[in-house]
């Protein structure tokens, strides 16, 4: 049995820990808090929602010093992106030559992770589920889908198959020989739902009933696809329904209508009651991860010479909310009149 360390017991990490542990895998959690460590160790971890009711006991650490020179076959970093580099640097001494380190974030961080742990260790993931943390040891899984894992240049060591087996206990998971394609597909929908919810304060089901929000969705995605075209990146459909390539038919009214309907349908069926992570962070007074969503698209636009005014403005607006300079309100949508399509 391979030893796995999961760093970060939040909504995403906690879901993985519960389902993988329940399936019999040797997984320990690092959560950086003695009180939470004791709670998880003594009372266990609870998971509810889309995959039913689960309760497991977990081995939990509160610091790197607690496992000292122990070696792990797999390390999953499931924290916000701002902490990934520092944690990867700390855990290098606990890796074997063939260990894998997984970046479990909704952005695209595989290259940065590889700079620290090595290209033959860094694994990217396209996360296919949503979850909400209720308390320190209680999580609700809010949506289901599919997942992809993969490494840079399609590298495929034996441990990757083992990792795929682990992830299949959570959701149907495939190994991709070009993980960037799947990650970019998820990046687009994440940028749409996170940014629009963050500036309006609405759950997705309510948000997509507003024509302005649906139009903003499509404008975010259209800019992202212009960048992808410049990158020569073939972006697959998201969830087998949302075909981003239709968005490139800019003057075709029937295709625009179809895209708007699919956006409405996907949001209503899969995410209706979801409050995206960026909005949750803002409501808690925390710094968001907008830089790996719309900010990432805007940065790529600069790198590849593609204008991304909508994603750039959204990123700036959310930073204004972080600083207390702007309120969260649906009225923020009015600032995009004249910019869309």
C-alpha cells in the first residue's frame, strides 16, 4: 500500500480524504491547526451530499515536524493556489525518487509545481466536482462530474495508474496525455461562474436568469477561446454539453442563442444552488483565487497579444471588492454595457 499525504482539509481536500480513506487507501492529512487536528483525529471527518453519507477516522498532522523524515509515495496539495509553491518546497524532502505531487486546484499550476518538485513528479488535475465546507470536519459534496489527471508532455509513470485508481473512488477519472486541454476547459467555466457570482452575490441558478449575466458568461468564455486559438490549444467540450468552439462564430445569432441556452441549462441543472468559491472567500473577507481564473486568462492575453477587456475588468473589480472599495451587487453588471459582444 502506497503512503499518501494530503495537505489541506478544506472542501475539496476533505472530500478526497474521506472517499479515498473509506476505499481503503493509506492517506494521512496535514491541516496546520492543532485544534482541527484533534477534532478530525478524535471525531472523524463527515461527508454528505451528492455521494451520500460518509464518516471516517483519519490520521492527521498539524505540522511538517510531526512526520519529520517520513517518505510519501503521493502528496496531494489541496490548498488555495497562493500556498502551493511554499508547501511544495517544504515537502520535497519527504519525497521518493518516483513520488508524485498533485496540484489539486481549479487553476493551471502544473508548470509552477514542476519547477519545484520536477517534471517527472508534478501532476495536474481537472477537478470534476464541487463541495462546500460546513465546519472544520464536515463537508457537503454539491456536484458530480468527471476528472482527468495528467503530467507535462504526457509523461506516464507507473504510479500515475495507481493515482488514477485512487481518484476513481471519488469520481470517474481518466489519464490525459495533454492535461492542459482539460484544465483549460474547466478554467473557462470556472472563470464564468466565479467572477460573475463574485460581483453579483447571486447563486448560479438565480444569476443565469439574468440576461446580462448570461451575456457576460459568454463574453468571458469567448475571450478565453480567442487566447486558446492563439496558443493552438484544442479545448474540449465541458461536461459533454458546452462546446466552446461555437463561441467563435461571433456573428451567428442562432449559435449565440444555442450557447446562451446551454449556459443556462448547465448552470440550472448542475450548479443551481451553488455559491462559487470566489464569492465564499469575499463573504469571509479573504483574498480570492481570481488570479488563477479570469486573471490567468488576462495574463495569457498579454503574453499572446490578445485583448481580454472583460476578463481584465472582472479581475480588477474583484480586487476592488477584496479591498473594500466596491460592493457586491447585481448592479455591477451594468458596468459591462457596451463591452459585450
